[in-house]
């Protein structure tokens, strides 16, 4: 709680048992709480560094930034993007057909070719685990595909079950996150990395992943074969990412319908999510779950 709260002007006491009096008291109490919270200063609040504020600094006609450190998480979020009200979700009929496994090799998906105004959020690894992460996704009502690595999440798998309860799904990002696996590991070794995470996800989250993301994004035909042999439907990469509090694009300078966006479970999660949200709203896109759109949930 704050150390100082604004003092309300004295008000006439309502008549006992008066419905109007009760409403007046509740209104005054609500004003006191809101005013007190609005004046709170968060201990340890710090200004963002150059990277954290990149693309988010306030300028003429731009929203003011709230820079907070909450639960150890840098949450640089524009004021007009924070705590949005829930609105009814639009239902989109997919106009994209995922290519099937052919010749024993899983297809590779970098973007969904669609005319629907949708974008897909994916979050990788699972190294950093801070409660505010789940709270932010819940506030924004964002479903996400979580490409998790067993060795990063096995010390606290329950943390990621919060995201599942909100509508996100856990997908496969290998056992050990060897970024050189497509070049250094044999087919059998790659299959072990992939199948090991399949088994772990089934045990911990009650579902076998249908999508695979290679560590670092590199893949080979041997990996495509191993992904198919492990029972998954596709390899998923990306063409846009939220990183260091800004958006990076392989093509163009804004989000497009069907973009698959990469994020990570890192300390700068909130700043990255704010950059993504600003880009998503500016592009007029809705965030929908990739697996639902592909029909592989």
C-alpha cells in the first residue's frame, strides 16, 4: 500500500438505511482507493535503458510511458496499453491449409498466408519465470504457443500451467536447446532430443505437442524427418520478433496478417510484450492461437 493517500473533502453523512446514502459512501470509498493507488510510487522503479525504451519513448502525439519494476520484471508499458478491458473475441475461420507431411518430412512454416486480420504470438525457452508474465498475458487476453525446452522448465513446470489455464498451449523446443543440433547431431540424436520433449510434455502438461521449433531456427531435412517421426505436424519459425523492447522484422517495418512473432521468457518480457502489443494494435490485427488456426490443437 502507499504511504500517503489523498484526503477526501468532508461529506455529509447519508441517512441510515438509505440506498442513495450507501451509493454515495461506496462512491467516496472508490474514489479514495483509486486516488490512493494512482499516487503510489513503486519502490525500486528505474528508468529504462536505451534498448528497453527503443521504439517506446514518448514523443508528440505518442502515449506517455509507465516505467515500473514489478516482481523483478521490467514492465515498460505505454499507459494507454495497460490493463485493457476485455472485449468479446472475434471468431475467425481459417483460410489456410497446413501442408501435410510428405516424403516422411514435416513442412516448415514461417508465416501463415491468410487474408484474415490475425497474428500469432509464440514464446520460447522458459529460462526466466516471473509471475508478472502470466498476469500480463491474462490482462491482454493473449493466447500463445509456448515452445518450451525440458531442461529449462523442469525445475518448475507448474509455472507454465498458468499459461495453459489461460488458453495457451505447450509445444516442443527440444530437451537441451542445442542450437547446433541440425549440423552436429545425427538423425538418431535429433530424434532423441525431440521425442524426449514430446514425452515430457505429455507427462507434465497432458498433451503431446503438434508443432516444433528448432533452437536458433536452423533446420535440416534430417530434422524434418525426425519431427515427423515424433508425430508432429510442422516446424515453425518466424519472420518477426519482439526483442530488447522493440520489434524486428525480416520483411517490411510492421506486422502483416499471418505473421508468426517470436518472443522469449526473459527478464525484458514486459517491454517485449509492450512492443508487440503496440505493433499489433497499430496493424489492426487480433492475436489468435496458432494451433487453432492451423487445426492442430
